[in-house]
């Protein structure tokens, strides 16, 4: 989005729901149609001035307008629209901190918050959604910390819209042509830690399992539904391991179209993997930790997933479907609009609140909250490989990646 556009929503001025999860007014729908809160004084802050407080008539829980703001528990206000543009323009976190005069911890905290905003938008967009197009599965390769920890990013992309429907990241084993010394280093690392077997295949299977309700509705709506991928055997095995998809493949309700590299790069054949190549280019172009031969590689898998969901969310919900060269792109359809992800009023409201209103995990739709890729990124449950001393072959006592302490309100 262009910087000249004004913010789409003013600051939060009224309480949206009761923050007590055991209260019936914790539900936005019930709280929106009832007079559940009363004014309960105010307090003044140095950063934001006078803040109005409220109290719930039902349970007595107190809150303020800051409770429902994306800037909750912060002492400074961040322009998340500009912050998102910096994250998706190949800038490093410390580089963003220098530009905004913020510390590294503040930049990471704002990244956590913006990622959860996009996860909420994804969850409501996918709730009850039916695929209106074919899908392309892409296994993008990158690294985590070093070449000895390669990762595969499985992304499900719309064939026509190029919108992202979901993704996950799995750590795989380093393969290919390596020297004898590199093989010794790999053996030393694997004596302490080793990636799971068939991790790339399991990642693809989990992604399709998460989106199984949307796939079943697409099968019921059309006679034949296509899944397009490259010629990797992992995709074939992953689809056959899901009973519903395996039965649909046998009944010719789903057809898995595999594109070989020769047909993919032939000038005489239309590239049916254009969506996969396009999203791959966008990620490597706009994210420094996935650019080839980069020194900005990711060091912590949960942070890498959060930055990636911001990039894919921005690509899906805010970027025009086609760049026409016009200065004003407000009338151009977005990738999500072409994919019909924003057809419901609730998605439009959450899209309006993207940079202002705080969202909580307990408000995610039931169908989407059970998706493994959304729950994993929101709760930061991925495990990092340990840092190993290559001289002794043991884990280092200091400097190991570990989960920092986060305030409870970030996980509610």
C-alpha cells in the first residue's frame, strides 16, 4: 500500500469485549449487542495521555481502551503500516531498529504482534471457505542458521489468484554433494541432534490436513479438482497418506498434476507452476533471510515463521493482484479478493482493524484454530536445533536458542 493513504481505522475508543475468558461477554458477538460495560475512572500516561477505564457489569473485570489496542502493554506507538513495509523490503531486524530508533527487543515484539494480526485475518478468511480455483503446492528451500540446517517451506498457493492459503516450515537433513570435511561436521551434528525422517513429506501432509474441510467443499462443488506440483515424490506420498484425498484420487474427483522440470522451463509449454515460481520470487526478493547467498539468514525458526506470515499475509491481503503501473492502486483487486477470501463482512472488518485492534487466540474460529500451521506460529511451539561445539561434539552451554518469556496477554 502506498504511504500517502491515511490509516484505515482510528485508534480504539470503546471496549470490544470482556477480557475475562470465563465471562459470556468475552464473545465479540454477544458483547456487541449488549451494554455490558460501564465507565470506571481513568488514568494518565506519559506516552498516550488520558486513558479511559471500564468495568464489566457481569463479572466485574476491569479494562481500558488500551486493552483492545494492538499497542497493549507498550510505551511507544509504532506505525505498523510502515513497519510492515520495512519487514517486507529485505531489511534486517537490527536495520529496522536503527531506522526507527528502537531496540532489537522492541522490533521483535512488534513482529510478534503484527504476525498475530495476520494470523487472525487468515483464520477468519479460511473459515467456511470453499476453494474457487485449483491450488499449487510449492516446496521452497532455505536455511536456518547454517547450511547444515536446511528447511523446506511448504506453501499452498492459488493457481489463478496467487493467494496464499497456508504454509509451514520443516527442518530437513543436508544432502547433495558435500566434501569430506563437511560430511564430518554433519556427522558431529547428527550425533547430538537429527531432523525427523520424511520431514518434507510430513509437512506437506500436515498442510493438506489443515485445509481438508476447504478441500472437501471444493470436491463437492466441482466434478474434478486439480492439485498441481512439481515432480517430487514427497508430494505424491503425502497426498496418498490422507484417506479423504486418497479416496478422491481413486475416484477421479481430484487429479494430481505433476510438472517435470523440462516441461516447466520449456518455451513451448505454458508454465502451470507459475504461481509457485511467482511466490518463490516474491519471498526471495522481499525477505533477506531467504535470499540466496545472503548473510541475513534466519537464526530462530519461530521468528522466521512470524516474518514469513507477515510477508505472505501482506502479499495476499494488501498487494494488488496485478501491477499495472498506476500510482493509485486502491481500485485494483487484491490477491485475496480474486481468491474470494474477503467475501464475508467479518473478514472485511478484521482487515479494517489490521493495524489497530488487538486480537486474541480465543476469538479464532473453531475450524481455523485447529489448523496446525496457525496454532504453531501463534503459540511459537516449533523447536530449534541446538548449537553444537564442532571441536568437542557437545552442545554449548551458553547461547542456545530458547523460548523467551512472553506476557500472558500475547497468548490468550
